[in-house]
């Protein structure tokens, strides 16, 4: 399967442009080759897929009753790591962009965990399957249908509705949260919010991304230290068949650059692996578009951004206008990295440490 992306995220028949070749894919992993591009762009895509794709994770936990052996903070941490479906994540607002006073159905997903061990002498295990969805007012949501009334796209067919715990084990129980002895109970309310892994790892859509280029080491970017035989001590990777090996006596091309990259992506299940690839490309396009827009604004004398006749980006800061990117936010043009309204500090309000009504993770104050 080949996918070519032009600047408008469409199909492009030009072989000179970047090309994605899907070599292997299943429900959680995708193995593909990225061709006809540079190392900088390939690594940018890898970093974007790791840290900048929006997903959903539990961010706030209200403890009503906890008589288990786990401390409230430890329990909240475990709940935050439960993978939740990111289906239709674009329809959910960031907490910093919502107009509600606290949180609402437009910027948060609400889950409740209410379990207890009344009479069993054996420990009762509590899994992610015991989490139930509800609305802001506490009304229960039917888990058998999509509560948002939206048809799934091709990349979302296998995903449950947004906010449902991702359950992939054979017993269909999901991650273990805790165990309850006789007489112990656990009653909590969880607020899941939209975020990216750059803010916290719990929002990461990937578990790992393998990245390799130049499997024959013809570019000499790696020093292969060995004691006796380099062939025996450094076995070939599975990608050697995709490139021609160096010939005996071949002259070293010191100006050569890699143009083919082999990426193996393993997802956490919150979205299909091919959707992670699509979203990574789209997010990178948006970031580059915002950079271009910011540079245009800073070089245009007619734009009132504090620049004096199209000077350097830092001139706007020195003259009291905008940021070093020529606008209100670090992404330029009053926009964030995701094409949404920009914000003045790193996470939404107050200082970079969460002053005002924001925390360092982009949510409201605790």
C-alpha cells in the first residue's frame, strides 16, 4: 500500500515527493517505509507521532470513598494510565479553549468507578471494565451504542465510542486498577480531558516507535565497534533487503544523505496505528503552516506586530510587539500548534507553572 501526501493532504502521483509504503499492519502496529524525503523531516514525523497527537486520558479524579490499601495519589496515577478511546477526538475541546467555568460535556468525558467487596474472603480485582461513562449531570451513558451519534470513519471502525476504556486482552477485562479485600470499597469520579504527550506521557498514542535508516551503514553514521568479525557481531537487520549493499572497494560517498527510513510504530490502542500516522502527518503540516504564517507576518511591514519595516523576528519582541514569532503565541498569528486560538502562556492561563485557573497539564485548578 502506497500513500502519497501533497501539501493539501491529498494523493500525489509525483514520484519525486515523499512516499509512504505500508509493509505490515495489524490492530496495534504498523511497519512502513518513508521514502524520498530528508532525515530532518522523517525525524520530525517520528517526534510528532510520539508527542503531539491529541488523545484522551483521565486528568482529574474525585475520591468519594477509598478504603483500599492504595493511597489516593497512587490510585489517581493508575487511573490516568488507563487507555481511553480517542474516537472523534477532534470533536472535543481542550479545557483551555472551552468557555465553561469548570468542565462540561464539550471539553471533558466523565467516568465513574463504584465497586466494593461486601462478603468475599478473596481479593476482588478491579479492572478498567468496571469504569462506566456518564454525562456532566451524572446521567448514565448507554455503553452499547455511540453516545455522540456520530458515524465512525474508516480509521475508527474498530474503536469504541470516545472515552470508553480500551480493552484488548482475551478475558476482556482491561488493565488492573486495584484489589479490594472484604469490607473495602472504592467510589471515584474521573474527568478525562484532551491533551498531548508533550504535556504528560499518559496522552501518548504510541507505546514505542522504531526508527532506522541506512541498514548497511554505508553512510558511516554509526561506529560499529567489534572484537573479531563485524558481520557476526553486528547481524543484519530485517531492512537490509530494501537497500543495495555496499560493494567491495566501493568509494565512500561522504556527501551522500539518507532518503529512505524504516519506521515501526506500536500503538497503545487508543486509535488505530494507521490513524496515528495520518494524524502525525496532518499535525506536522499544521505546525509547518503556522511557522510559515508567522514568518510571513513578521516580514510584512503592513502587519502591526511591532516589527519596524520587516526586521528580524526578535525585533518585534524588543519593540514590545508579540513574541519572537511575531504574534500572540509561540506558534504565530494568534494560533496554537493545532490551528486553534493561541494562548499567552505555555498551558493556557497565568504563569507557566499554572497560575490562575490552569495547571501545568493544561487543565483547570485542582
